C-alpha cells in the first residue's frame, strides 16, 4: 500500500510555511504505508480573471511493488505535464492496458502501473476507470482544466478521506493523517458515533466519526474546481449490472468460475518483489492455494503461510 495526501488552500486561509510543515508531518505519519520513497509537490493556482491565488499540494509515500526504480516516484507527471497523480493501489491488468495505449501512440518511460494509470486518464478520462482491474484510490491534478479529481475503486478496497471547508479541500489515505493536515480542532460527529455504538453502522454512508470529514464512497469520484473552490457531488463511475442473465449449465458455470478465478490469481501475483500469501484455511483460502500451486508448480513452498 501507499499513502496519498494533500490540500488546496486559498491564499488568505493559512500561512503557507505553516502548511508545508503540516504536510511534512503528514508525510511522516504515513510512512508506515510507504516506507520506500516519498514526495510532495506544490503548485500555485492563479485565476487569470480575478487574479486570486491558491496553493495546491500533492503528497505521496510509496511502497514499491511494480518497478522498484526511481522512475516510479510519485507524485508522477504525464508526458505532456498536463496531469499529475498521487496514487495508492495496484492496476493488475496494467500490462494489457500498456500494450493497448502504446498502439495509440503513448510512450512509457517506466515499467510502473502508475504511469499506465496516467496514460489511461490522459486517453479516456473518467471512462477509462471502467477498463481498470485493480484496487486504487488516487488524486489527479489537471493543470489545463484547473481541477483535481478524487477517485476510489469499485469495492472501496483502498481508502481516501477528505474535508471541504472555507474554500479549501484536504485529503489523505487515513483519518489520523488528515486530522494533522487540518488546522482546526476536530469535533466528534455525534450522530455517526450513535449509529455505530447503537446500530453497529459505520460504512453505510460517507460520514466518519469526525464532523465534516467524509470518506469517498466505493466506485465514486469527486471533482474540485481550483478556481471557483466548488466541489461536485460525488458521482458513481461504476454500478453492478443486475439485469444481464446468461443461461449456463452447472458444469459450464463451474468451468467459467474456474477460468475467471485462475485469471484473477494470475493477475494478482504480478510483482517485482517476493510474494507472500497469508491464508486462513477456509474454502476460499484453499482455492487460492490450489490455484497458485496449479499456475506455478515450481514456486518455493516458503512463499506460503497457512
């Protein structure tokens, strides 16, 4: 996993030097998510019409899994410098997407899935999310449209928290890190606390235990305009298809499930570092272990932990 964080502040909202110190503190707070590398980039946003100025910060702590070189450093820029991304996750089908994008003229400087994600965004925008097989949360800055987009994967595997307040937006992978970034003292969300303590309800909505702090819902994205300081309502980029029906026999269904399961295992095992698998011993874990053994019969047994 990696850590993503940052904010946008209007020039009158906070001392910039103080904000940079907060960002460094947040980076340190997220090093457990990404101990291999880190970076923070700062951008001056100037509205040519009004002359108003704001300050955007994008930060990242990296756990290196795909392309261990410094070419995978984040925040990462697209080849034309239009898009800058801070991304947490893994795109399992990045090799297939890379081949498709190369056929469209995209040039790659690294072997990282981050660069592929940037190219997907450059080529297809929001619609490109439908092509991704993976888990992810990311923030991408569009220097032409002057906005940032927060995105979360279809099932909400990777987290992202944010707060919009006083012409500002703050975001981070974890709630404790986000609270270090926000200058005001946090207040408890009493309703959310009640729902959790009485009804055991926490993840049914976007709210958190902290008043004003939201978590982006699974399969949603949010756009924040850096000139008007207005955020769109979170929108779904994917919903499950409950209408499509196929007529398969039991045997055909079993074969199809086996095919999809093996393909998923194969994609998940793509890595430039040694792989470890922790299994609980249930039927699903047994199926994963058997699939890995089937796909890679010569893999050393000490890569497993049962």
